[in-house]
């Protein structure tokens, strides 16, 4: 029996040499590496089944040389959740992040099909978690896969999002809590400077916003367009202000949070900001006050809040020497009545007058004859 085993080993080694030489000749002469036999097996399948590692390596090398931007053996193995084959292919040099004709990687297919074992093998081999993979419906699953594979929970995709940044932007409390329990960094930022707090505020998620503030994330951190989180939303204004956010912070266009509240029609937020000493006469780089924006957008409720604090700003002019009333007549046609009042400068309608006729006080000054 010992002699038989030795002979089998020698025969196997001899066969490997013959195969290695023969396969090179075949591959060099254009042999189809994707050809199927009557059992739907490809040369690669047979090489793997018969444990001919050198053949597998040569086939993989041929695929790398001549078959780019198409579905590879690794893609197919990932789709079929054949993680053993995935390991063989990776060991043979198959590129872990190769993309098919739809620009998708093997990890994308594994994650999309919830092929957990394959995804883990690919992640352990250093597969990149790009933006296609780290999307809303995959987020919780990919977080679990990252943790199981022992990879960095702060890894970034090609858009430079970490899982925690994406969870904050999506308002995904479950995913966010998992990441916090795994000590994911709350200090990471996007290339434009937006922090996890900026993204949580944009999503309007009070729970995530509160957790980030409790973790000490700076409420006055400057992000994209030099905006602080308070510039971005109404929903969490009180919470941000209670933690020391600056009610008069300006972005690169010199807009304050009150400007943004006026533009968005957030009357309640405007009230909160004004109660925190926000300047209702603050001007941006175009010379526009919050009232200019409330008028231009037709937000009568915000205009009422602004005017209730004092009427001195009603005739403030921007750099084009236009008042809030000018902007209302130019940009808010949906609030215009059908009966215009003509004066020597412009057409003014009864609805426009509401912008400055708040609480029964007409303050048109020289705009009406």
C-alpha cells in the first residue's frame, strides 16, 4: 500500500507538470477559459475539483491579462456564495476589487445577495467597501460583516463616508447604536468638513443628534460652505442652542441660522433663534436680511415673526437697493392677488401688503403715494 501511495503521488506530480506545460500552450493559443462542457463545468471548475492549483493560477492570470471589465470567476463565485472557491481564487491572485461590466465588485454582489460567508472572506482579503455597497438598505448588514471580519469599523468608502457618518446622514438609529457600541469614531468628517453632527442635523434625527452632543461633538464646528450644524435645520434648533451653539454664526456668505430659517419657512425656529438674541437685521454678503428671504419665498408666518420683534428692518435694502417688498413682488407670485395697487414705482397687491401689514400696522413709508 505504501508503494501504491508513492506511485500515486509521483503520477500526480507528473500530471501537474504535463498540465502546467500543456495549459500554457493552450492558453497562449487562445483557449476559451470560459468554455462549458456537457456538465456545465468550465476548465477552472475541473482544475479546482482535481486540486490542480497551478492550473487555477494560470487560468486566473489569463483572465487578468485578457478579460478586463467583465464578470470574472471571482464575481461568479461570490454570486453563488462559493466562499471556498473565492478563497482559492484569491490565493491564485484574482484581484479582490475587480469590477464587472456594470462596475460592480465581487463584494457588491456578495453583500447584495446577503452571502455572508463570502462577504467575510472578501473583507478579510481587503475588499473595499465602496459607495454602492455602503448604501441605506445594506448599512446594518455591512456593519455586521465588517465587525465579524475584524475589519476597521471606521473604514471609508470611495465617497469618504465611514459607516457612522452614513448612519448619521440616513438617521439610522439602530446602525448608529451598533457603531457607537463598537467605539466607532464620532470625530471623523467628510472631505467638505461636514461632521457626523452636520449629517444628523440634516436628517432631522433628534436621537442621533443628542447622542453626538453628549459625546462632545462641537455644536459650532464649521463644515461645508462654512456652515455650522445650526445653519442646516430647524428641527433640532433648541437642542443645539441649549448646548451652546451660536445663534449668530455666519457661513461663508455671511448668512446666519435666522436667514436659513426664513428661507425654509420655519417660523417656530425663527422664534427660538430670536429668543436667543439672533439678529433680525443681520445682512448677508448680498445685503439681504432674514426678512428679504421670508418675503422672497412668500413665507408670511416667518415675516410675521420677524416683524413682531421690531419694524425698523422693513425697509432695509440689499446691495441692489431692494427692500423685502420688492423681492415679494418679484419672486413670490403665488401670494399675489389679482387686484394690483399701482404706485409710481411698482405694482403692489393686497397680499403683498400682508408682509408688512402684520398686526394691523402699515409701514410702507414712501412706497405708496
